[in-house]
C-alpha cells in the first residue's frame, strides 16, 4: 500500500475525544526524568522508551505513533476491520519514515487468566523484554480512574475483545528502533461441564521491528505536529515507571 504523505488525513475528533479533552489534566503531559526509562499510553498503544533516548526521539516516536493510529482510524474501525486498520497503520508509519525490518505473525489460544506481561515480553527482542515487562506492570498498577487508563481502555477495548499495541523503543547501533506487538484478541467462554466453563483468549499477534529514518521524518515532523494539533494533550498520558 503506497500513500502520499500529503494525502493522509486523520479521523475527526469523536465524542469520546471531546470528553477526554474536557477532562484532561496536566497528568497527561508529565514524563519521567531524562536518562530514565519511561512509558506512556498513546491512544490504544503502550509505548516504552529506553533510558538512552533523547527527548526529541521520544517526541518523534510519540507523535508518529499517534499520527498513524488516527490515520488508520480515519479509514477503518480498529475492532471491526482490524486487518485493514493494521495495514493502514503500518503503511502510515512507513510513509513518515519508519522502515520495516522483521515481520512475523502468530495465532494462539491462551487460557484465562493470561499473564499479559510475560506473553508480550516473550515476543520482543531480548534487549527490551525487561523494559516491556516493567512498562506493562507499571500500567497495571495505575488507578482505574487515571488519565492513561481512560484513554487506553476506550481506544483498545470493545467489550470482551480488543486490539492492543505495545511498542518499546531503543537505540540499535546508531539507529532509533521500535519493536511493535499488535495483538487482536477475543475472549470466549464455553461450557465444560456442570457449573464449569472454559475461558480462553484467541490471540492473533503481529510483531514488527522498525527503524526510523530520521532524515525522512525531519521533513514531515512539523506537519505531523500541526495535523495532530492539541490531540496529544488528551490522547497521550504518562505511565510512571519505578
């Protein structure tokens, strides 16, 4: 799928976004101190940042990932048409400068309760599995009424189903990289006997490693920021890392 950057449009702010905007606080713009690992909920994604990333790198990752999600939302419903939504999401990332490296996909059935941290960390390169696990644990410890949970749950979940994105970012050699796990899951219950039920998650995961061509992104950075407007203020929220 080849798309011209100037032709990319973003979804219009929804009623849900308007509520988030009205209720947004300064919590959504706080980040961990420079030189420390950090994480954020970014619409329907959890992004984690290695401690070696400069603030400009974190901003570029955050803005480009939000931009790609909203561009995909413009074209497709992420829950009803996940395959097409995913293609648009990754295509948009490619247009703004993210180069796709390794790509794989897997389907599995996991019995409930699922240890999501360990499952997702197992998909990731060994150099970032601890960062992934730490960011997921930190997110699971957030209050249910926090800005991050309000943003993420409304974007990622649809009843017992969901589309979850987890993306740790790190430096490899001299390049900025991100490993993305995009999980589509459905929760199913089946009668297993008298007053007995089996509860399982059917999970399809796409795992993609991407490298940012910063010379390409630098040419579209200002336009990405302009098109996003103030949406990062209420669609992105810090996840405190310990």
